[in-house]
């Protein structure tokens, strides 16, 4: 499972004294543990798709944080965040291109927004930017 890979990577980052990698992996592991506790109450388990969703959210937060540090000219933090983004991005599957997304949308019978979004969320979680899907869907309607 993906979470096991992240736990091993956290240990390796600790051994390598890579504080940036360790801190971002720890953020993902903490959020996964919180989700695990929430789902356990419902009798469910955390899936890899849940972990991928957590990683995607963390990446968006890192991008926003990086922009803030770029605006104030803190290049040291920008470099640290860039390293964190590289570390955590390596756990995401490769993202679908615009052409691939359009091809999938065009192959669907029901091209209504809710239907298409539900299809992509169920079948391509973590490997597609949902805002890009929405944008492309609106451009062909």
C-alpha cells in the first residue's frame, strides 16, 4: 500500500537528516491517521485513493505557501518548499493530459457535468486534476 511506502520514506528521510522531506511526509501520514480514525468509526478502511487525495490537497497547499514566500522574497523557504513538492509529487501517479481527458469525456454517453465529474472521481482519482476536467468539460459544452 501507498501508506507503507510513505512510512518507509519517512524513516529514510529521518536517517538522511532531510528535514524538509520528513516534515512533508509526516504531514501526509498525520492526515492519513486522522482519516483512518474517522473511517474506523464508520467501519471503513483507508484506501490508496484516499491517500492520493490527501497528497493532492497537500500539494495545493504547498503551491500556495510557495507563492507567498516568493512574493516576500524568501528564497530559502521557496527552495525548501520546492524540495517538499518534489518529494511528495513522486507518490502521485502521472497526470492525464488534456487530450487524454477530452478523449475520455467524448467516449462517455452522459456528458452532463455531475455524471462526468463522478466518473473521473471514481476512476481516475489522483491521476487527474478535477478542475482541469471541469474546465475542459465546460469548453466542449
